[in-house]
């Protein structure tokens, strides 16, 4: 089978499709389009794309139904949602059921390419793991990391290996865990240790944000801080603890990550994704440590029996 080379954009609005197509093609991607979920599935069955970018509200087959169909047909194929005001609860459900990420429609021109590249990078890392250890029953990994974003995909690939060895999760679930790890690690490095505010991304196409990251990587005390990662994987679950050495966050100031309305608000995006993808999430009192737990689904649990 040939390697995928294009992105599939799904939306019933010709104007919206054209906008997304132009944004992606201007960054060098090849784009194929479909006007609803049914046509999208026909395209996927004919030729697998790199990933899918889809609207939620569409005729014939909605974006939520498309997420379910893609997960059933191609669990490793990532789906990115485009969200608008009023679609928050459906988008949150889609994230829980298999979508990889989302971009508010108002931010398509500034944020879509970055999210697409993030998802593709994470997906490549998860697909690179091939070897399975037949007799593994438990695995513990401890890492101490510099504040270097380029390390993140490699760290994710390393952490995924025990999950594959223990046959913990399917490809779609591992992709979601990888997205949660990506958000948590970048948050720890950039916002936690380097103390760079995400608000800078909204200024001058994000140049001040990039510049401050580069500057603080060279300055004490920021450059000397480390991110520690501990993963304990066993046959029924994986527990991952990520801690950084910065001052921590006032947790009361963070937007509620379980509130779907925050899909459309700047900041807190990473926490919303993490809470959507993991079964349990908690922080320490200082706000510089996050614990994420993912449990293996019970294969015998099929819901309540019908009378």
C-alpha cells in the first residue's frame, strides 16, 4: 500500500472548504475535499489520507458520525475538528470518541497548520513503534528532560513502546494518549519551566512567543530547569506523571477543562484535550505536576443487556 500523501477536508460549505484548502496548500500540503461524511468515507476507502479535517454540522453523515466511522475503519487515521459557537458539546463528545484535536473556525488561518503538523508529528511517532515483547507484564520508565520541543515526539515514541508491548490500547487510543502527552510535555517545558505565556501566540503571528522561548532557553534560571516524566504501565492501565521545576500554576485561575464552552476560548486548550483523552487527571497543590491515568477497556463490558 502506498504511503498517504494528502489531507482530506470535509465540509458542506464550499466557502469553508476553499478557505481550509488555501491555508493548507499555502503550507505545501496536498488537499482532497468531500462535502459530507459519506463522501469522506468513500474517499478514505479509495485512498487513505494523512489525516482528516472535518466540520461537525453536515448533512447525511455528521462530523461526530464520521469520527466514529473513521475509528472503526482506520483507527490510526487522525481526525481534526473545526469547531464553531454552538458545537461545543458535540465537539467534546467527538474528542472523547476518537478525534485527535480541534481548531476553532475563527482561528483557521492562524492555528490550523500548527495543529495539523502537531498531529502528524505525534501520529508518526505512534506508528513508528513496531516490536512487541510477548511476555511483558509491567514497565516503568523515568526520564529527565531538557526544555527542547524537538524531543517531544521521540519521548512519546519511547513511552508508547510499553503500551504496545503490554497490548494496552488500540491505535486510536494510543494516538489520543500521544496527543495528551504532547500537550502536557509542551506545557511543562514552555509554560512551566520557561514561563512563556500562551497569550504571546496571539501577537504578531506568534513571533514574540517563538522569540521568548529561544531567549529563555539560554537564560538562567529557565535553561537549567528540567521536566521529569514517570510512567508506570501494567496490564490494565498506564499512569504518567509529568513534573517541572518552574513556579507552578494557580489552578483556581485555569478555565474548567471539562466545560465544552472553553473549546472556543484561548488558553486551556491543552487541558481540555488531556481531560477528554485520559480517564483520570489530577494536579499537585503547587500546580507544577500533572498525573494522567488511562485504563484498558474491559473487553467483556458491552453495556447493559436488553430485556
